[in-house]
């Protein structure tokens, strides 16, 4: 049992750092509420115990203090719906008289949502005095915002020092994220396959280097595959390529070989004559793409080669799509990876999907409930896989 599930919140005011940084359209409608839904079990457990909840979060990157566009008030009605009609109050500020009065007056079973923390520069600066003001709003601190755990901000790390050991803890989202990531990095059953996609090698160097110590197979797809192809002397047409990373790509291939890790590059590609949904499409070997054409997805042979590797794996990490899956013509490869991961999971593998685009892909293709764990962490998960210490985790564990 975890500290959170064991704790009885009856009569307590739980100050929860959540990650409600959700996308809103022009009319302030939430277009993806995954992060909000993820925290509902944490909030519900506290309310069911007879406690009350004060929620703090950031939204977007406001530059000059309070801006309606970044106000958390736009989330209140949706939060009420997610909590099955619970009372949700809103404070126009995250500190100050109104916030203190409203939190003091909260009854068991009620929720108070505070205004955007980033309306104060002190939040991102990790200001101690600001963190202390926030800490006065509750008597238990729960960090349930894994997506911001890699930042030493006032509400995610600094605030923890104002609560004694038994009064600070991870919520269920954080617990799930930390134990799933730990299962992949430190307790992985072999064969362990990591599927790394996305546009740039430079974004993924550290994670690949760290995985070379742990994985048996690393599948590389997406735009970054062409930097590897070019480094090996291939012709990649006008595919994406980081010319300043060719040596890095070769070094990673050499290190992998020395460690006995198998790196899989896509044998063939779906190529297009322009980066557009209505482009002309063809296929070519990934190391022999004609001039004027670019690889925008992995080809049929690559799909088969990668799927076979995934299906014999016991542990799977997926970070990054195989192609431009937002365009229908170039989503087949990403969809095939999701299908293979779902099949492997059903056969007993542990699969973790993390990183914005892969999460969007499993949601879009309807595979979110067919993998072991979908991380909401994004940047935090990447840093964890790079082997870095995350301040939000360290602050609770201290």
C-alpha cells in the first residue's frame, strides 16, 4: 500500500498540485482532457474520505501576469462534470485574501480551484516565500503533476519543505508514473525493446545513450531515422536530416554494436514529393530515396520487421511516432506499431507509452486501454529516461 492510499483525509484540506495544462480552442473549449481525467481518482479518494481539495496548476505560458486566455476559470465547468457534480469553487488568485478565505471555508467534499500559478513569476523561479504562501492553503500536500516533476518550481518542489514527512505524498498519477517508469528502466524483463521516433536525433541522444545500458533492441523511426541513414552513406532525397548530428548518429550505432544492442532502422519508407496531405506518394528503400522526395512514414517491410521485434518483447517503451501520423497518408506505420504493442501487451509484455505525440497517437487510434501504461509526463518522462533526478520526486522522497 502506498502512503496516499493508506492516508485518511477525513477533515483535512489537501493541497494538490495537478497538471491541468490542457489545450483550449478559441472559444475556450478543452480539446483534450486527458490530464484532467488522470487526476480524478486522486481527487475522488480525498473527497470520499471526507476531506476537501484545493487544486493548483499552471496553464500555458503567460508572459505578463493575469490574462483571460490563460485563466483556469475556463476549466471549472468541465471539472464539475468530471467529478459528477461535486461543488467546485474558483479563486481569482492563487494566494492572497480571497484564496485563504475560500480555502478556510471549504466543507468536506468540496473543491477549490486556484487561479493560474504562472500569473506569478515567482512560481517558475522556485521562490521560497511564494511557495510558503501557497503552503498555507492546505494541511496536506499532494503532488500529482508528473508532467511538471522535472521543474524545480515553487508549487512542484519548493513547497514540500513546509509539510512534515507524513503530510506530503504523491497522488495516484505520480505513483503510477514513477512505478511504471521504474519498471521499464530498472526492473525490465528482457527482451526489452525501445521504440524511439520523432523528428530530431538531437532531442533523443541522451535517452538513446541511457537505453543502450538497458534495452536489447532499439527501433528508430520518424524523421530522425534519416539522419542515421545519411550517416551510413545512404541517399535520403529531401528527407529531414540534422547534418550536424551525422557523427553523433554513427557514434550511437557503434556504441550499440559494442554493447550488443540491436538498432533497427526502417528498411523502406513511404515517400512524398512535398510535405502536404495531398502530396504524391510512393515507396523506396530508406537509404535510396530519389532527389526531391522525402520519407514521411516507414514502409511495409519496416512495419513487418519492427512488428516482429515488438511481438517477441517482454518490456516495451514507445516514445515518438514513426511518421507524420497527423496526415492520413502517413499514419500507417505509427498505427502498425500501436497494433503490435497492443498484441505484445496482450501476450504478457509490459508496455509504457510516453511523450506527447505517441500518447496522441494511441488515443487517436483507440489503443490507450490496450497498453500497460500511458504516461502524461512528456518532458518529465524523457528526463527520467535520460537518467536525471526529477526535483518534484526528490522533494517528496526527502
